[in-house]
């Protein structure tokens, strides 16, 4: 059941509604390292036009942990984001990812 849920949430990352994309990213983060198959879709969402969606994707990547090491370069780009919450969350996620390696 978990794999099906993760697949559905990955598809929701492409939804036209920003709230759905944001909630999908948060939900994926809740699965922790079980959501490692969502790594590439979450990295793509880091470029979303909506600040809260970018923040949620960054948060989720941090919760995936060391399995998300490939996301660090994309998260580092967010350290220059115009939104302070996005910057903070990206930094926190980098620390989480790297502390588990």
C-alpha cells in the first residue's frame, strides 16, 4: 500500500493546484527514506513558481535523509531564494542529509 501511496503523491507533484503540490511534497517527506523513489520529482519541484511548494519539497528531501544526497546541489541553489522560509528549510535539509551520510 505504501508504494501505491508514494506513486500517487509523486503524480500529485505535477498537479495544477499549488496546494495539492505542496501537500504531496509534505506527505512524501512523512514517508522518510521510504520515499527515495520521489527524489527526482522532488528535485524538479524545487524550481516550482510557488514559494510554499519549494519549501515543502526542500523539507521532504531533508526527511528522506542521506538517500537524498543527490539533491544537495539543487538545495544549495535555494540558499539564494527570495523567500526566507525557503532558504532556511533548504539549509536545514542540507544539514539533515549530510549528517546522515
